[in-house]
C-alpha cells in the first residue's frame, strides 16, 4: 500500500511544492486549505494520487471531517504535515493586534488541533510521524516578527513535548526550521532581518527536507531540522554560545 501524507496549507508555496515532490515519488497526498480554487487546480495537476478538501485549521469540526475523508480515501495516515501558517510583520507598537491574534490562532491553535485530532489515525500506522513547520524564528526571536516568532517557539515546544509524549505509541514528532522562503508570505514583509539577510531558500529546499524527515529512521532521528546554512549556524550557536554573546550576534544579524 502506498504511503500517505496529509498536508495543511497545501494550496500554494511550501505545501504545494511538497505535494508535488511526494506525488512524484509514489505517495498518496491529501491537500487541505481554505483556498478551494487553488486546491482544485493543484489536485487536477497532480492526478488520481491526490485528493483535496476544505480545512480551516482553527476549526475542530473541519479537522474531523477532513481526516475522516482522507482516511476513507487513502486508508491510512503515515505523515501529518502541519504546514499552514501566516504572519504579521512590522513593529509591535504600530501593527494591528487582530493580525497578531490570527497568527497565533492559525500557527499554534491550528497545529495543536491537528496533532490532537490526527492521533487516533497515526496510532494505527506503524512508524507514523508528525512534521510541524516551525522556523528559524523559533531559534532566536526576530525583531518585527514578534508574534510570528512567538508562534513558532510554541510550535517548537509542542513538537518537543509530543515527541516525548507519543514515544509510547511509536510516533515521532519533528519540526522543520527554515529561514525566509521564497513564497507569498515574504512579499512585502516589513522586517529588518528579511531586508538584511535576503530570501535564499525555495519551497523545493523545504520540500526536500520534509521528504528526508519523512524517511529518517525513527530511532535515530533528531527532533529539530534547520533548513539552510544560516538556520543551521543559528541553531548550532544557540546551544553553546553564552547568552550575552548569542544576543549580540542575533542583534547584529537581524537589526
């Protein structure tokens, strides 16, 4: 039986590229988003190995309906990819709070709901796993992306907690930590780090990392997976530099 992956935020960007990458390698892919026209077009492009349905990741009933439809179609759940996410950029004092709240809802509540609702199906599949889209912004907080950083730190903490909690079920929970990726999310971004560092990663870079994480041996897999040179350097330095030096380094890089 073909392995399967359930992808949130699949209509474009990282989600769509990951769907293409897995389809090309023989997986069955579930595409879930609120952008139904884009989902339908992508499903038509990918053919019979893909299905799609509406999913508002903040809605528990949507999650249950989407998971039931996916299992009825695919028969099993090997990988849940919590990819859906949004951000608000700019100084906290001059940005609308509603946007920050929405970012927390989608990035944190959506990921938490997905994990909870998918657990019964993941438990039925040997060596199943959850892959959460975190960020290099969860390694050290990024100025002008305060709520986004906060949400991704939450995803990081959730990933670590569930990776230990669900070890009893044989389920690995891991996250992906890219820096800025060439998607619509960075269009018009008002963040000093983005302007200083540039945007060098592509959705394909992230899709390839997700593929690797989906296949790594569960016994020896690490929990966090930075993507790209800068993310890897930041992740490594956060583990051994003194706190004051780490702050100065990140201030120099990101401001």
